[in-house]
C-alpha cells in the first residue's frame, strides 16, 4: 500500500488574502486536488486567520470527498472550532504569531498533560488526532503516552539540509522515528518542505502512510500554469469581441 497524498491548500488562500479578493479559492483548489488523486485535504486555520478563513473550513467540510485534516493550535478556542466543523482528523501544531510557517514540531514531552487533555477532547468528539513532532524518539513516545492516534514527522530539517551527510543523518532520524511510531501502533505521516526534488527518499519509507505537501505543489502550479494563463489572456485581448 502506498502513501496517501494530503494536499495543503493554505497557499492558495494566501494568494487570495494578499488582495482580500474572492479568488483563487482554496475550496476550488481542493476539488481539483482530489480529482488529480489527492486523498486528503489539509488546511491550517491559524489564530490570526492570515490565510485560511472560517468560511473555507465550513465549505471544505461540506465539499471535501476524501479526508479533511485540520491543522490547529492546541487551544480551547480551536477545540471549539473543531467541534463546530468536525474535520476527520486534527493535527496539533505549535503556533507562534510571528513565524512565517510552522517552524518546529510540538514539544510533547514537556507539555504532555496539557496536550493529552486536548487530545481527549478531540477524540471524545470523534476527531482522530495527530501530533506534529520532530523526528525524535522521546517525542514519539510522548505522543503515544498522550494518547494520539497518529504522529506527523517534521521533515523540514531534512529538506533544508544542503550537506549530503547532514541530509542522510536527518533521513535516518525520520526513518527511526517512523519505525518507532509504527511499532507503538501509531499512524505515521510526514511533511514540511517536501517538493519534487526531495520527496522520493521519504516516499520509500514503508512505515509512513501519508505525506502533507503544500508549498511545493502550489509553487509548481504557479509555474506550470503560467504559460497557459498568459496565452489565454493574449488570446482574449486579440479577440475581444
Ligand atoms: N504538515 C504540517 C503539520 C504543516 O504545518 C505544514 C505547513 O503548513 C505542512 C505539512 C506543509 O508544508 P509545506 O507547505 O512546506 O509543504
């Protein structure tokens, strides 16, 4: 069985919010992603609502045909939002207002009781819970003890490593963490920074059943679609009637 692709459509919303416009709509992007073979749609409803809006979550809950995965901060306010909209899964992520994107994994080992309470609230509402953690054995064990059903391993350091030896080291950490998590009965996802150049070694790890990819796919879409978009505008201008 291969890995399922979760497409993160946050960046489509970022483009829309840059103009406070009504397009491009992440809801449309999600439908296209599913038509193309995505088996999950992932969104991060941030506290500051910088990209995905409550309206997007509401509409995606109605329209997503596969699995809707909501990335969220482990706060009571977000638990309320999750209860209202009932995503299939919630991935708890650390969230700081000033960060550009999620910068590191959750430190589950140091806030296990608080996280365990949030995990329980969500699970009581029939929402499966994943914890986004660095590929670290202590964090894997802590996630298991916090009663999460899944973990998502942060691949950012692997993706950013320029030195091949460092990259191999990071890959080995991901492999070890994936094996340990799988042995404990946890489902294992991975994500952050994955793109067309670096995804293969991660896609080969059998213990990982899901990859969440946003920036790489949306960036590729902008470029592979650019020529066609310009052609269509030139055509319209040449034949304005
Ligand atoms: N997984 C998690 C938990 C994330 O927070 C993000 C970024 O929102 C991603 C995956 C996707 O990362 P990227 O946009 O770099 O593909």
